[in-house]
């Protein structure tokens, strides 16, 4: 095939960029009054707790606090006990009147049933990973998108004569990871939008540091999850560094070992599934090794406690 020769010097060219649909309102921060629904995702963790508080402050200023809805993606026994209840407490304490709980449902006979991450991994015969985060897409984002559909049907685009405008609010922060640093704090979500709904995403605490988040929490009278502390009420932040699944593939090894110490029976179940499917929980870091380290640390802690009770000094 012959190469076509350009007869005219047109100068350097810039590759065309794909058209990116605009957010509903211009600027780096949304005008909340332009949205029909402001949906705040609540995990029960520190970041979503503060993201909700910041969002409600903005909604009150805009006169649209009544449009705020909170949603918690329930992970069942894969999340820390009491997490869904705490998320509801956060919603009520901030004056939100509508709180939704969604979960992954799969067909079961003539109905459906809740499928946990552990059951899903067992059925797929593999664990999620940083490059294949189907845990987020299938257990959180998918069920929340179905809530979008239900809310849109309630408002009815035909009745109002246009697509329903929905602002999805999350507590992601730039300081959490290089990937989250690159996120635009206010952006259009083309994948979640369609002819019946226009969806934008807002990260109201994207620029906050971890310390700023904790300062907001300590300054409020609203409780936070005790998994962050060494013991409930200690307020020392010597527990888990983040709150998600008890055993999250994105967690630090320290958090995974601590989780296995706090939830040894669940760790045993993860090990059994790991052995059954023949796939390590993380690349070159099986749950069996995490459990072994947790058991070693627990035994050492018990020995120290026993020595303290007997008023003896450790040997060596």
C-alpha cells in the first residue's frame, strides 16, 4: 500500500480528544440546587462520615437539604458488625430523612437472595484484586445503580419533562492513593447516565488530609466506628487504618493481620475458601499466612498478659 503524501504543510497537529460530557453546572464545585437528588454514599467509615457533614452544610446553604438521600451498600458478614447501623446513625445525626440499604442479590428459585463477597469469590473461584475490583463493581456500584433506577422512576422523567439530575457523593480523598489523587473532584459519570438520568460525581473532601478528617470528627458529637481504635472508646486510632470489608484485598498487611486477630473465625473461613479454589487471597500473600501471623501475635500478647499478671519479667 502506497503512503499518501500531504501536498500542503498544515503544521503540527494535535490528536483529537474524545468529547467529555460536561457536568450539570460549571466550575469545580456543583451547584446543589440544580440537582433533583443528592445521593451520599455512606460506608460507616471516617471519610464518608465527614463527606456527609460537608455535603449537608452545602445543601442547607443552597436550601435543598430535603433532597439529600443516604445509601449504604451492605456487605453482610464481610463488613464489621454494626457498620450498617452506624451509617444510619450518621445519616440521622445530620438530619437526613431517607436512608437506603442496598446489597448484591442473585436469583434463587422464584426470588432472590443476598450473596456475600466470600460466596461470590467461592463461586467465581478467584479473589478480586487491585486490577480486577469486581468486589466494588458488583457488590457496591451495581446495587447503588439499581437504586438510581428506582429513584428516577419515583421522580419520573416524563412527568418533569427532562432527565432526572442526580449527584453522587463519595468520600474519596487525594491523600489515600496515587489513583485517587488523579480523580477530578467534580465530574460527569457517563457510564451511570442515560436518557432518563444525568449523573455527576462529587468528592467534597477530596483535598482534605487525614488529620483534617479526624479533626472534623472529634469536633462533632457524632460517633465514629470503633474499629479505628485499639479498643472501643480508646480514641487512640491504633486499630484499623481504614474501614471497608473486614478482609479487603487493598488493605495493608498490618490491617489484615489485625483483622484476623479480631475476627479469627472469619479468617478461618477465608482460608478454607482459599484452599478450595486454589487461588491466593493476594498475589504471593495467602490468607493462610496472614492468619498464621495473627495467631503468632495473639499468642505473644497472651503471654505478655500472663507475665504481667504474675508480675514476672519476660526471658531474653
